[in-house]
């Protein structure tokens, strides 16, 4: 399964887009799933829900 499909699957499980993106790359950064979810949590809805930069884009930059 591609990372894009994994991210989409995670997103459908009620996680934010930023969480879904970061979780699929967590291993690349030596992060476990729970830590990745916590790091990306505040990025949902745009950084801090400000509706600015997309949380998925921000999550991809972490």
C-alpha cells in the first residue's frame, strides 16, 4: 500500500490530515505512531485551527 493510501486510511479513522501525513512518515524520523500523532495534533485545521496553511502541508514539513 502506498503512503498516500495509508494516509487516507488514517484520515478516515477520525485523525486530522496533518496527523495522517506525519504518521506515514514517522519511521523515517524514528518516531513511534503515538508520538507522531501528538506532534501533529495541533496542526489540524491549519496551524492551531487558524485556517491558514493546511495542516497536511505543515505536517509534511515537520
